[in-house]
């Protein structure tokens, strides 16, 4: 991931771009297709690297994947799945994504065994697989560690067990759903994540024949069924990407119409955007975001699980807050190491300090840990161009926003990682009249 981008900043981003399906849903819906011995069709699928990785993993298991990228239509036929002849074929993708752990439940139901490679992903905090493995083992899977991966078997099938999450983890909720839908018995999942992407996955599973109910107290009940069928589904659009472009409009004093952005999934973001001083207009086809001129306002902010302010919006918003008047305080409660990206902002002239203390309204689960999970941003500050190395997906896009807002030229290295979650971002930058150029 050594791609480089030369950015000449200080120019407002103006124009129209389109967002398609949500990265954090599409890949999970692709995994869900493994549960059925026929064809599933997913629409509004973006051209991002995570889709390529999951497609490759599916094909290694004998699944036919037909992706009409221009139309955003993905057909998955899982009628003839099998394990690869050699686990080393799966390991060719080890480290590319954390998605493979979610293959375990569907493969155990269909094949009675699964091989999971070592997991990668962005280094933004501790996202251990221990809980995933506990769910699988509680349901009846046996684990055998093998080299760079894990071999799992379910000799007697999977049987439902109560699951309680001490923290509403999205990944753990997805794992439980994909494992419980065909397990014998009724699974009561308490403390579940209820993000829009989770609810869309539940919609897909229900279309396939699953019986799932969601209570208002974060309890999900899954009644196992003996078989499932393929689905036809249109993905919800990507609220993270929409929010990222909205922050880019604010930071660069621009005006961006994001086609496909939906008001309801962005509700908590829109409230914060308005408090800062950003303007937006909701239409039938999307949302227009713009900087109205004048001063932006500093704010206190705390990230949280849905329906709170999403952690993935935090990084691009911090860039915009460097241009707000006064002192903003941001308390990160979801991932403990998400402020590493601010080092580059400081190098570019931002006044950002990070602290171990909880600077939110209440202490969070990191209160007694040695994590720098609170940030104080004083602005406005003039950002200037710099050489930047992309640290992770969301931090990388945030660095790109900073480079676009800065005076002078920046060289942003490692931009290939941005392709994991932002579809055709170079084309979108050009549509917004950004002064950017890829460097070989």
C-alpha cells in the first residue's frame, strides 16, 4: 500500500458525488450468502477493496461470484461450497481483513468445518477474536490452532446458547447472528449492537428465512431454522463515507452534494454538524453539506455506539474542528487508540493534545487504562502542507481532508488503504475540482 498522492490544498471542494452501499454492511451480507445453497443478489455494492477480499475468499470456497461493478450488482451462488484443498490458499488473504472470522458460523453449518486465517484490519484499537471463538465454542465448535490460522470443526452441529455482550460490539453481534440463525434452539443475545448496518443484516437474514426479533433493550432473539434460501437485497448507503465528505466540505470551506446520503442513519452526525456551524439541506436523493462562511464553533463531543455519535465520524470531524473558534474536547469511548492520526495534524500546524483521562461527561471503560483516548483541539489554526503517511482507513481519509484544507502542497503516502472503504475516491476528488495527482 505504497501509493502516493500529491495534494495542493487551500481550495474549497465544490460539486456532487455519490455514495453507494455501506462498507460495514455489504461485506457481511456477502458472508451471509454462504448460509444458503442457492443464489443471492445484492445491489448498490461499492467498488472497494473489502468487496474484492471477500469475493476472493468466497471463490476459494467454491462460491461463484459475479460482480457487475458499474451497476453495483453482486450475485453469489453458494450451491457448491467446499474448503480449499490446501489451507495455504486461504492464507494468501490472511491479514487483509477481519471479515474471515465471520465465515466460521456459515461454514460450520454448511460443511461442518472451517479454516480461518490470521486477521488483519486497521490498527486503531484492540479488537480480539477471543469473544468470537467463545461464541463458536459455546455453540459446539472445536478449535485446532494450525500455523497462521485456526481449523474449526462441529462434529455434532451447532446448538443455541445464551450470549451476553459486556459491550455492544458490532463484530460480536454479527458473529452471533450468523452462527445462531441455523443453530438448534433459540439464542437470546443481550447487550447487542443495534447499528443500522446490523439491522440491515437482520433484514437480509430474515429474507433468507431466519426468525429474528429485536427488543428495545439491546436484546436480540434468534430462533434457529434448519435451512435458509438466497436473498435479493439493496444495501443501505454508507453513512461513514457520507459523513467524511461532509467534514471535507466544512474543513475546506466548500459545498458538496452527497447523493445517496440518508437523513436517518446520519441523525446524530447532522446534529453535531449543525452545532459546529455547518449547513445542510436534505433532499429526496441525498444531502447537501456546506460551509456558510464566518466562524465555526468549538464543541464538546463524545463518541458512542449507536444511536450515539459514531467513532468512524470522529477522525474527519477532528480535522474540521481544527478550523473552529475555541476549544473542542473529543472523548473517544469505542476504540482506545484512535487519536494516533493527530500527530500528522500537529505537524501540519494544528493545536491538538491527547490525554489519558476521560474528558467526557462520564468516565468510560478506558478510564483506568493507559490509553490516550481524549483530545483537546484549539482553533482555528492554519494548516500547512506536509509529507504524511496514512495510518489506517479512517485516519487516512482524514489526513487527505487535512491536506486538502492546508495551504501549500502535501505528499500523502499509503493512500491505497483508502480504497478499502471509499469507492473511487480519486474520481470523486476530481469531480469536486480538487487539485490532486497520483505519484508513481
